C-alpha cells in the first residue's frame, strides 16, 4: 500500500502545502515514512523523513521548497527495509542536475528482469525500490533513446508488469499514470485551473477539488503550464497482449484499506462495507446475541450493515487509540504484538454477561483478532461470535499488499473449525467469495487472488522493494 499525491498550481497556491494536506488525509495508507518533491521551474527539491506527515513536514521545511508543482508519497513497506533510502519520491539526477522525481504505489512483479535489462544498458540504481525502477525506465528512454516522456511511459506499460499508480514530475510538467489493470486507486480533479491527484478521493475532497474522476487504467495524464493532455492506452496494440481486457481493481481496498469516506473504482467505500455487513447477517438468522461490535475502524461500516439487517444494537465496545496506527502495517511481528495491546481497550463493564457478535474486515495472521477475543471474554462476555467481512485469505498478494509467505496466513494453515478453536471464538463465519462479488457493481473488474489464488499476472523473480 502507500499514498501518493500530486498538485499543479496555476492559481498561485503553494503546491507543496496542498500535497502535504493530501498526504495527511491519506496517512492510513502508509505510516512508516513520507516524502515531498517540488519544482519551481528551475530546480527540483525533495525532503524525506521517517514517520508521520504531520511531524515530518512543518511549515519551515516546506518554505524551503517553494514551487508550482509537487508530488508526495507516504510509505507502507511491504518488502524492503524500513529506512530512508526506500522512501519516495525518488529524484533522478542527470548531467543537468536533479530534474525528475517519481512516487508510486504498487508492486512490480517482473522487477528483476526489467532492472537487469536496464543495468546492461548502463543504468545504475540506488535502491531496489519499484518507484526508482519506474523512474529510471522513463528517464533512460527519454534521455538516452530520445523518446517523448509519454512514449517512454507507454513503453513502460508494455514492459513492466504489476501494480503501479504513479506521479512523475519534471521541471515543467506533472505526469500521472496507472497500470492497465488499475490495481491501486488514483483520482484526479481540478480546483479552478489547478490540477490535483491523489490515491483516494477523500484527500481531494479536503482540497475542495471538483470534477473528480479516476485516472483510468492504462491512462497517462500530462499537466503542462497551459494545458492537460489525456492519453488512453488501455486498448493500444503495444500493450494489449499482456492484458485480459478487464480491469483488476484490488477488492481489498474496498474491504479494508480505503477510508470509508472515499469513492473508489466507482463505488462508495462505506456503501460496499454496509452491503458486506448485510450479507454476513443473512448467514446468521438463528444465533441469539445481544450486541454487535466492530473491530474499529475499518470494520465499523460492516458491523453497521450487519446490525441494521438483523435489528440488533450496534455499539462501540472497543476503543481504539488512533495514535498507534494500523497493526497490519507494522513491519514485524513484535511491533504488531505491542501495537495490539496499545491499540484497543474494552469499555469497562460493557461486556459483562453479554453475547457478542464481533465483526472484523479480514483475518490475515490471526494475531490481532485472537488477542481481541480473549480481551473481550476477559472483560466478561459470555459468547463471542466472529463474523469476517471477506473470504479466508489463503494466498499472498504481489500487487502492493504483500504478506511475505503463504505460511503466515492462518487460513492457509488451518481449517475454519481449527481457526475458530485457535481464536477461542464461539463461532466463526467468513463472507463467501460470491457474496463479496455481489457487493460490488462490476465484479469481473476486481482481483480476488488473495482469496482464490487466481493471479491476474504471473510473478517472476524475487522482485524489488515495493512501496
Ligand atoms: Fe488486492 Fe488480494 Fe488482489 Fe492483492 S491479491 S490486489 S490484496 S485482491
């Protein structure tokens, strides 16, 4: 995962301030590190830091990088080390100085193959990050093979397989492009004559952006001082043979990652989650319970849909410390264990003698939910029935939400009755894949590979460091 943003100002606003605001609104997409690059027409400047956007980018830092165009990135590490060298945006220097910057969200599946090809041509890499690969590919073909930048990006779409939603900055122009499957979201809109880009619509709502739409899979958008150009290569013969003529949006974005106030892939996120809750409720007609509670925050709307459908009270029995961050995003198991204890606390006396339906969006490793079931029972609940708003996660993701091995996935190691016992739940039910499909409008345009192993793109090599 990761959050990206771009802003091109023609109305006199400081682009870096807008990008910082957009990244701040998307902090949930990546909390490990962040970076912002800007152009004033002469120079590109970049600032990067570990940690949260709000702490990293005070006004005094941004004042040193004024400009009319800017891009930014907040990182969620799926692979690669937690260090500043893996933080984006990447600046690419030429003999003329630092004149290109790139930030991307996703995961390249043929990283090794493409990086080796570029190395043979004399290209050097300073990291194993996917964003750098995309940037160096474009710059090589633009600078050394005299291609227009848009042609280099089109060639990139034909050669580089995987998930990428990216913003690319030169001294004059801002580019935005998205892989032909559209795995990761990317939105564009305008504020007067300014152009804004972000991973999620909630970021652009906060910037008061209008005419909001998705950057289409296979589309390149070029923003110049006077105009915008929209190039749609989804059906281009150069890249058509590697695609299956349908998008493959990540359905997990709607289930878990995106903010509920975002619209993604032509769906309102909160709406999809409400529908998932109603589907789960339809499995449960006979279970007498007193109250429905969500694992906050991502399961809130699923629990709301469930409670409404069954006519059972919906309560917030677990209180989440919002300053701890997402446990799934923490880089290692000990950090995740510590976060769970710090992150959730049950309301005192709330659970005593109650039969609970506990709703979560998904179970990946099972660590968090196991602790929560024990915590709730320890607080006096007589029964805890678990309902999960997605099918069992049995395969790793290679398109931007990596779980390093299948062995870490609890549903790959255990049957549902075994998981139920391991979690100390009184019952456990997952959403069926067909019901998840029924909750989205264009179900064939989604990827469900982490549930069914049907990967839209085959993977080769060990890959680079995804964001
Ligand atoms: Fe999303 Fe799962 Fe597909 Fe990865 S494998 S893109 S998490 S649906």
